[in-house]
C-alpha cells in the first residue's frame, strides 16, 4: 500500500474503533481468571467498536476479536501476558486486565501438550510489531452499511484484499500459530478411500485449510477441537440463594 492509502486506512481505522454501546459485563475475578488460563488459550472478545459490529454481522457471531494468552513475558510486578493484533497498534503484548471491560470466552485446545503450547506462544511472540492489514480495514468499512449479504459471501467479504503475509488479522494470526504445529481449528474436511495393511478399504479424513486461508473468532468457538470455558462461571452455584427484586 502506498502512503496515501496507508493514511486513508489509518483514518478509517480511527473511525472504526470509536466505541459503541454494548450490554454491561458481568464482574470477573481477575486473579481467578488468570489462574484459570494456560499458555495457548484463545480468549474471544465481544468488542465495543464500530469495527466489532461489522465483524459480528459478517460472521453472525457474538465474538469480534481474539487474543492469545501467552503467560507472563518479561520482568516486573505486572508483566504483559496476552498477545493480540490491534487495528491501530499492530501485534502487541498487553495485560489481561484490559479485557475485563468486555464479554469474554476462553477456548482451550484439547490435548495440546506443553511443547505444543510453547510452539504456539513462540510463533505469536515472533510476530510482535507486525502491523494490522489495513486492506482488511478498507473492506470492513464497506460492510458497515446495513445491506444484506448472503451467508455464502460473508467469509469471502472479510477476506477481500487481505493476504499480505507481513501484516496480521487477529484470529488468523492465532490460527496460523496452531496450524504451524498441525493443530486443527475448523478445517474443511474431505474423505478418501484408502487400503490398510491388510488390503481392506477404509475411509480416511483429509483436513484442509479454508480456501481463502482466513479464520474468524467464531471458528474457535464452534471448533470441536477447542473446549469452551466461561471465566465468570462460579465454581459453586445454588440458584436457591439468589435474591430477586419485586
């Protein structure tokens, strides 16, 4: 992108990140929340920006953003412990506390061992400083106009213009980290018939990355390979103890 396009994209990004009204969030115990998390956990976020509204519409989902918990990075009393691709700041480290104003959900990769967790963390940390794909911003801006878009076009709509490998989109960056170690998100699956060692025919599933290579936050939520965890869920809950107003 040339300097003029970059300047226009930056201006659009500023407009898209203007907050809008969202429902109040339930309080979360930050200490309990942090103790719950493991490196490699994906944190889905219901954002409060205009950009978030566009993503939620196009993906037909509550979730508009994704971050990765990487554990404390660096020295000091309050080191950053999460990574995201921010539309203004690019790929950055930040503190978990920044997410407490939003509705969040944790998606944990099932069966991912410590070495796999570390490989995922190392991948996203290596991308720190990478800029957000502003061409993606141009495309999303067009879909703030409330016109109906057929379901089959929605994922294509948010992939238009996106493809610069030196730039990042929040959920696709995280998905790339998992795909790097061969961990599936929500792949396209085809079946083929093969012969086993005894010469008997059997069906084998073949996993493919989405044709456009783009992943959205919703993919982690509905993926059968990620366990959904609600951080605000009380450990013990007795509805009989609730006090209802008149």
